[in-house]
C-alpha cells in the first residue's frame, strides 16, 4: 500500500502584515547559509532558546532587575530566526526529513511557549497570579492543537488566524517585555484576568470558525458521494 504524500512541510499562504517581508527575507538568505549548518541544527537550537527565556525570566524576577528581560527578547528574536530557516533550509537542500522536521519543529515551538510563560511567572509574587499565567499555557497550546488537528482533518496546514501568526506573536511578546522594563510589573496583576478572558474568547472564535469550515467540507463531500451514487447505472 502506497504511503500518502506528506504535506505538513507546506503551510497555507501566510496572510499577515509581516508575512511578505518575512518571505522575502527567507528567500534571500536561505542560499547564504554555510554548508555545515543544516535545518535540523536550527530546529534543535530551540532547546537553547527555551532554556534562555526561563533563565532570563528567573534573573529578572529573583534579582529584581527587569532589564534581564532584554535577554528574553533576544531569545525570541533568535527563536524566530532559527524557526524561519530550519524548514526552508531543509527544503532548499532537499535534506529529506520533512516528517521529522514537522514533528520536532512544532513540538519545540510548544516547549518554547511553555518556557516563555514560565519565565514570566518569576516576575509575580502572588501564587494566584502565577497560576493564572500557567493557565495561559493550555489556552495558547490549544491554538497549536487546533492547527494540528485541522491539518489532520483537511490536509491543509494553517498557522495564521485572524491576521495573526507566530511572528506577530513574537513581536507582541517583545513589545510586552519592553513595556515591563520601562513601566514595571505592578500593572500586570489587575490585567491578568482580562488577558486570560480575551485569550479564551479569541480561542473560542478560532475553534468555532475551524470546526465550521471542516463541517462544511464534510457536507460537501457527503453531497458529492450522493451525486456519485445517483449517477451509477442501475443493473
């Protein structure tokens, strides 16, 4: 039995504001990487960036010096850079591990997200506030789970929703770090319930739209099957 063609390394076209600039940057720089650097090297570097955001978040909180968050922002930039080029480099050189790349790339993206939020928890003193930050992990993680399950159901891999993709999320976290550095953390506690509520609300919208799209595809397939059966000659 022939194995189905894998399409996980081919995302649907990005529809965000930064996507055209990012694509041009990737296309221009992918051929310039040294031969000794492979795409899977870049994928595994996310482990280092994940450790970095935890360490810098810990230093910012325990040392009571929010300027350590510049280090977290640097980790976000480096993770964006390696995430941009790991798959592109593998395809450009036809290295031949798209399934491994799909699995490890997105698994480590989730690890990085968990590490980033865990790093922020060190900035909070109240146990309840820390728990609210931890509640954001499954909420944000469900966005990723929804994307993967949608890919399994439709064969279309989409990672941008409501005009926002991974790059825009990273820019948002970098801006958030800058705000913390310049204005402190006192305003975080009263904002956390609203952040959690808005995140859950956006997740509900994304899940509703995704399930409706898949439902409509199922109905279209069902209608096509009935038409096909009606067209069969009666023997």
